[in-house]
DNA sequence: GCATTACGCTACCAATAGTAGCGTAATTAG
DNA sequence: CTAATTACGCTACTATTGGTAGCGTAATGC
């Protein structure tokens, strides 16, 4: 990227621009995101932005990725506890910005070209989905969850439920609310929970 | 709408335009939908389209609504059977057009103004979601499904799982596939199914 | 000093949703 | 038959906006 020769890029510009992008995404959504607004808010020229990101969509994906933060968690040995922490961490990153970044991510995903969509999948989706599937499988193996459903079905249903409520039904992304929803879903699959009533 | 006086609107134009819109949506998606392309494909002037629908988004919603078709079903008395028929009917309408109209509907929903989103909710979402919730509640009351989850959670998880797979993961909307997924999810909530293994 | 790259700036291009106005066609009311 | 009214196609236009080109200038390494 940055060559060893020539004038170096101004430090902090990436951060400033991403922060401005995130802020504008939170208030106007991806559909209302304007590259000129980002440039103005960040105090840089539009051309500087295009020198660092190839398109508005790429910039938005980078901003959301930054908002998601680091999703690596140390395993505790209890799959269900790890699962809850994974969900909580991811949701917290998305909810902390005052807007439904989940919905924004959906927008971006739908409008982007195939190459960008693949990056979106690898950088936004899979870092949550893949570990979650592994954890569910391990929970099933230990008899903590009913084996009646496939792990991927279960995870997709949980993620899908959140996406659907936030992105389609328009409910606010409240971290506690989401955690409770995921908890209720898990409870309905929990082996001991399924046995009573 | 149409006054009693003056030249009447050409018959069949609504149908032709909606069919052309649906066709273009199926091949290019909502993001790739161009009003001029619709006009050309339908063989009408662009101004004629704007005389009948206030915006491109409204036109697209009307086209998807038409693709969904009539979703009223006669109750059989068996909630689970009714549920399956409801899902099958809705999915069949969406899948029959060769493209993921679910994903398209997502696009439209996100980009539209609040008034249109409300119409989308009332005309596309709720006609499936509300009866489904009622049927699930009734299945729980009869002991056919586990009472561990709230009916709305359950329905949203099922719808969300389908939306997520089609609209985010990019899987094709195959009617049999979706029915099988919904069936697996239901089985994991089914009282007898949850008891074994 | 020289090559190289970044920055801000202005100007520009291309695509596209939506509108205005015109001539004309079709219909109803009297 | 005439007048009023509305629809249609057409051309031209406006406004917005993503993205690019080119220029003068500022930093940096060699």
C-alpha cells in the first residue's frame, strides 16, 4: 500500500474518516450516506478518501468492521457460556453506536459488487457465524442442546431472528433485548428445557 | 383515482408494467432496477409509469406484492399443517420468479421512505407473520409445540432464518429447501421431537 | 536537488430519478 | 357536435451524486 518513498500519508486520517463515516451511518443510514458529507465531516478532501478506499461501499464496510471490533474470545470450556459471550460481544459492538448497524450492514451487503460482498462475508459475517456453529455443535455433543436441529440451522435461526427484527421490523437494537431473545431461543433448544412443561 | 371523465387509462398497462418490473427485478435486483428499462420493457413512456406509481420504490413494492399473491388459506384445524401451508404458499410465490424476491424486498424496505415502509410492512410482512404467530400460539395451546419460547420469537426465528440465508448468505430460494429448513426448525420445537435423543 | 507520493482544490463526466410542457388521442357531459 | 377533461408518448430539462482528471504544493527518502 504505502510506498517507502514519497510523502507519507497523514497520520490519523484513516481513523478520522472512519469515525465520521460511522457517525453519519448512525444518523442517516447507508442509503443516506454521501461521500461529500463524509469528507466535510472528516475535514479532508474527497479525493483523499478515494485515495484510501476504492468506493463509498468499501469505506462503509471498513467502518462497520471497525465498529464490530475484535470478536475473538477465550474459550471457557462451557460451550453455552462461550456462545453467550460471543453473541454479547458482537451485539455490543453493533449497538454501541446508537443506530442499527446491523441494518446498515444489510444495506451495504445488498448494494455491493460481488468482490465486496465476499469481503463482507469474510470480515463481518463469518467471524461470528463460524465460531457459533462450532460452539453449538460442541454443545450438542455434550448433550446440552437437543440434537433435533442442525447446528447451522440453529445458528442461522438465531442470527436471522435478530436481523429480521432489527432490519425488517425496525426494532431498536438493544443489547439486553437481543441477549434475552437469544437466550429464549437457546432455552427452547436446551435439552433439559425441552423436557419439561 | 380514475375520474369518471376524460380519456380512460389504457387497460392492461398496470399488469404489463408490473410484469416487466418483476422480470427486471428477477434478473438485476432492486439495486439494478432502472425506471427507463422498465418503461422500455413494458413498451410505455416513463411518464406513464409515474402517472400510476409515485416513485420507483412504490412500483417495486407493488410488483413484489403482486408476486406474493393471495396468501389467505382455509384453516384445517391442525395448526401445524396450516402453518406449513402458509409458509409453503408464501415461499412459492416468492420463489416462482426465478430470483430471490425476498432479498429484493429487503432492498426495497431499506431504501424507502417511512410511509412506504409502513405499506411494505402491512402488505408484505404482516399477512404472513401475524397468521403464523396465531397458528403457533394455537399449536402451543394444544401441546404440539414446546412452550419454552414465545410464539413471536419462534416465528421471527423461522422467517429470519430464511431471510438470512437468502438475503445475506446468498443461498438460492428453493421452495423445497426452505420448507425443509422450516420443518427442521419446527421439529426442534416440537414437543415429541424434543423429548427423544 | 530529485524522484516520488500525498494533499487540497476546482472542474468535470456520467448516470439516473423525477418533472415540465406539448401535441394528440379518447372519453363523458351537455 | 362541442367543450371539458384526462391519458399517452415524446423531448427536453433539472438536480443529485459517485467517481475522475489535473494542477499546484507539501513532505519524505536517497
